[in-house]
C-alpha cells in the first residue's frame, strides 16, 4: 500500500489497516524509527477487558482497570 503525504506531513491510514489493528479516531500511535524504517504502534490506553480508560494499571504489558482486576481476583 502507498499513500501520499499532504503538505502538512499527514498520511491517511487505509481503512483496512484501521480495522485490522482496531485503530479508531482519538487513538494514539507511537512513532519510532528503526534502521531507516518508520514504525507505528497503537498505544493501548483502555482496559483490554471492558474498554474503559479509567483507573488503569499495566499488567504484563497490557492495560487493565481496577474494576476488572477485582473481578478477576474473585474468579
């Protein structure tokens, strides 16, 4: 896939990629450079279980909210 960069330096991500990686309006993408490549990585800022953005902690590299932690401990 190829996309043109506009005069402000913006590139539109194709809808197929946004769907594949569940990238939605307002999501953050981390931008890295590695050996001449630009790497975009979606920043997960929501609970992986209930999708809330409140009271998040990181567990094994994933965001989990306090409510889900309590429910998981009870299970």
